[in-house]
């Protein structure tokens, strides 16, 4: 131990004598270690830590699926949920939940719209998470008249109720109805399943899901698919066993209800996979990318250490002559490298905390359940491990080679040993090869992102404002009252300054999922798994959205004001169900819950629009006029002459002139909604581009350092050659050829590695092959050009060597 302390003290003194070298080496390692620790903290929170539920490994999401229609995870209808609950033998409990926006009053703040999740009474017990205050729900509290109670989220308890510990038993108003607060959720309770969330927001309050008698009678005739289901596996039952047992249940139900359940299956997905399955590939790709950056940094540091060791050959020779063993000398260099890595690791930890906060903020829409910047023993252990490995990787070979020094040089410079030069060349080639892998990956993502954002969404995105309105049943129970409200609201908005037109939709593109319903063509034999998306729209929808009408007409004033059994379809609907025949005048039946289900005449065909993703092909879609399905929740769409958000005050004033208690919710510009839909691709592209840029910078530094050191070591040789008649251009050409040969060899290795590794990215690419030849050629040319540029300055320095001065210095 005493010897180790002595080595550490000596190492600190030596590092202090070279502050420039120490700072560069420390910062190089800090960037690599900090980036790795930051990405690990996100990956740890998403994939390694247990979720904040009781025994989360036994929790699964249960979806309906239609393999023949390509629908893998679909919400379920209430009758189907009750069938599953009664017939399964693999779950200890099943709970359904559905998101419903409601207007909250009765708190300390202003009225606001909140996202309420209606849940089965056993919801909290199935999840194994009891409320922090009060209780959850009990059996029987899902019956009509007994369900007016709620559990507050911790966030809304703090914001609307000032964290009042006596809130239990108080009454709040939701959509004008009285609800009794029975509980407050724990701060870490964050059960949010984004998939098939119609309004895309975390729930702020939970209330019992009312179960009318027809649901329990398994009446499927008017049942819509809007429930999502979570279940807990019985002890000793695996996911595969449960899947097999639920497949049998699905077969039995298909035989019992062939008209509704034929072709339907069941898909079980673990809660961990449901929440983070889509992130797994991206997070491991990011971890691999920052791992490559760290390897490049280590290779760069190893090259610097070799250069430094060559300058300390006299010191090493003296220590050996005084009795130090080669092992002791090697250990001294290893200790110095570990000290460097420790300083780099400590600095990297601060970089990691900052980077993690930036990472989770930049990807907050795609990285749920993550706590940014949390430093605990897991993060510290990972940082310590990475620091130790980086120090050993960067310092072991240079230390061993330094210990094999060739003795005193008697004050004369000598050429670098063959082994040292070969090692430095190898390290530089590693840097270039790894940089090419990162550049290829980031270039593919950039090209993919540009193609994705270049997709025409099917409507005019600019100057569109969207916001959601939820009408309470206490004021607007009748369909006529709802229709009158939205008619007055749209007229008032269109009269506001800066507004061109206004309309409303149940869920416009990129603002929600809308409805999906079975469809049949009148006069044709029923087809299995025939479904369509359903949009419920107000007048002026196609004009306001800028969706072209390809044939036929829009809804007339009469059709837009009263039920008329007419419908407009999109081009994808026409292509899938009419196969070139003229659809105008044809009649279809759409089995929509709450609708009349009478035949609807097709009066128009509209252009296709992308619903929620630019990457997905448009699906069959039917537009119904609002009176056909007068929903209480609608999204208003406003086309403006100025920036969309500038008209919000005028629109709010128009809204409050009609109903002063009605809040505007989820206010967004359509530009932002479309941008949010590609946030995941933008996030990955940005991060990999940053890592690739950092790798390119480190590679340039490495190449420049190698060439500069090579020229310095060969000063005497170059002087002799020029004294014997060599032209400066020949010397420069020789230096550039050396750098070019290293770059070409490294590029060949890098391309081979990239072709294998970029295939992992295929699921993240849109319209681009993972082996795109243009991308790989461009990256290879870029690296060769950059390598030559890094060699140019040392080559110019070699051209200017004065033979007399070089020989005299020797």
C-alpha cells in the first residue's frame, strides 16, 4: 500500500508538470464517461429498475388482436372484457380502464379540464399500489349511481388542493356532477399506457368505470372498443402459459359469437415491454454509440500516452539503472493513467447529471417514467466501473511499452521504435473505423428523418390551431344542446379577428386516435375483419383543414344540422372496398356505438390524410356529420391568418361568452402536433449526430497528433533527406501518403463493421436501406478528406524543416 501511495504521489507530480496534456486527457475521458453514464441512467430507469407497482413482473396488458387485418394490439369492448374476466383461469385479477376528459371545479384553482381515467373497482389492487391517502375503490362502486367518487393524482392534489391532508371526503365538481374524494395517489404512482390513449395525456384523477347491465349481459350489438385491460398473472403462471390459455378463451368466444368475435384473438404483453419495448432498441443503440465514443476517446488517450512515454525514455532508463524493475515502471504508468481516468470520471459524473437532464427533457415525450439527473449507488457504480475500464484500456499497452524502453539517448532524439509507431497507427485506425460506424449510423438517420418530414400529411398544416372542448352532461345532456353549443362556438370563433375559418372534429389528425368501427358494403357479402376509422366533423371541415375533395360533394347545410344518413369516405376506403368502382351513391353500414347503424349513402371521396404518423400508410376512413354522433368531447380546429397561438385570447373570449365555466384544453398548433409525431426520430437523429460529431473531432485530433508526433520524431531523418536533395513537395507527399494509407485501411474496416451493425437500425429507418450505398460512399469520402486535412498541417511543417538546423540539433 505504501508503494502504491508513493506511485500515486509521483504520478500527481508528473501530471502537474504537464497541465496541457493532463487537461486534454481528462476532458477527453470526461466526455466519453459522462455520455456513457448519462445514457446508462436513462436505460437503467427504463429497462433495469423495477416499476413502482407490487411485483411488476406479473403485470400484463391484455389486448384484442385481429391477425388477418394486421391489428396486433386493439382496445376491447366491455362485453368482451367481462367474458375474459369470467372465463380466464390464469389471472388473479383483471381491471379495465378508459380515459375520459372532464371539467374540474371545486378546487383552489380555476376550472380546468382534467384527464379522468375510469377504472374497474379493483384497479389499484390489481396494480398492487394503494393510494397515499384514503382508499381505492370497492366492489359494487361501478354500478350506476354509486360511482361518483375519485382518487386524485399527487400532482393535482398539490396544484388544485394545495396538498391539503384533509381533502378526503371533500366534494369536487366533474362535468357539473358532484364527486367525493376518497383517496390521493402516491407521488410515484404513474400508470400511463400511451398506446391507444385517445387523448394522449397522463390521467390526473381516477373514478370508477360504470358498468351498465347490458355490458354484463354480453350484448355486443352496440359495444365499441374503448377499454384497455391490465391483469396480474397468478403465482406460478408464465406469460406463455397465460397466452395459451387465453387463446382457448378466444376460440370459445369466436364459436359462441361468430358475428362479432370471429377472427379475434388475444395478445398478452408484459407491462415492462408495453411501456419500454419501443425504447429498448433505441436505448441500446444509444448506449452502443456512446460506447464507441468512449473507445475512440480511450484510443486517443492511448496514443497521447505513447507520445508522452517516448519523451520520458531517459527518465525510464535512469529508474531502471537505479534498480527499478520493468514491472514497477509499468505500474507507475498504469497508476498515472488511472489517476487521469479518475479525474476524468469525476468530471464526467457532473457531465452525466447535466446530460441526463437534457436527455430526458429533449425526449420527454418518448421517455416516460424517467427521473432526470438522479445520482444513486447504481449510477455511481456504473461510472466507477466505466472509469476503471477506460483507464486500463487506455493505459495498459502504453505502460507496458514504456517499461520496455531502449535506454539512455544521451540527449539525442531517436526515431520512435517500430512497436510504438505500429501501436500508434493501430490506435488511430481504430478511431477512424469506429468514427465511420457512428457517422454511417447518424447519416442514415438524418436521411431517414428528412424523408419522413418530407411526407405530405394530406392537409395544410400551417396556420392551424387546435383545442379540446368537453361538454358536461349536467348542461348538455341532450344532443340538440350539444349541436347548438358547437354551432354557436364556431360562429363566434369565425367572427374573431385573425380567424379565417373554424370547424370541429372528434379527433383531428395528430390530435387523437378517433374511433374504429366495423363496416359493411350494402349489397355485397360480408367480409371478415372489415373496419374503418371514423371521424365526426362539423361543417367546413375539409375547407378549414385543406383536405382536397377528389369527387362528389361535402355535406349540405341540412345534412350538417340534422341526421341524414350520409357519409364521405377517403381514397384509401375507396381503394380497399370498391376496387375501381364508383363509390358515389353506394351505401355502407358502419357499426358505430351510439350511431343509428342505418345504411349511409356515400356522397363524396376526400383525399387521404396521415392520422397520427407520417410513416404509416393512410387507412380507410369515413367522415360523419356531427348530428349523426353528437359527442360531448370535440376538438376545435381554427385556421388563422397570423401565428395560431396569437388568436387564443380572442377565441377564449368567444367561448366564455357562450359558457363562462367552459375551459379550453390541450391548446396546440398543428405544426407542433406534427412535429411531436416525429419527435422520436428527431431525438435519435440529434443524439447520434452529436456523438458522431464528437467522434469525428476526436479522430481528427488523433490523426493530427499522430502525424505531428511522427514529423517531430523524424526531424533528423527529414533533414538528412532534404540535405541529400529531396524536394519539400516529396516530403509532404510522403507524409500525406502515410496518413492516406492509414485512413483507407481504417475506412475499409469501418465499412465492413458498419454494414453489419447498421442492420440493427432497420426498424428506426424510413425510406432508407440500412446498407444505402450513397450514404456509405459519402461517409467514407468525408473521413478520407478529413484525415488528409488533419495530416496537412504536420506535412506543411515537414516541408519547412531546415536541414542545417535539424542536423545541428542532433
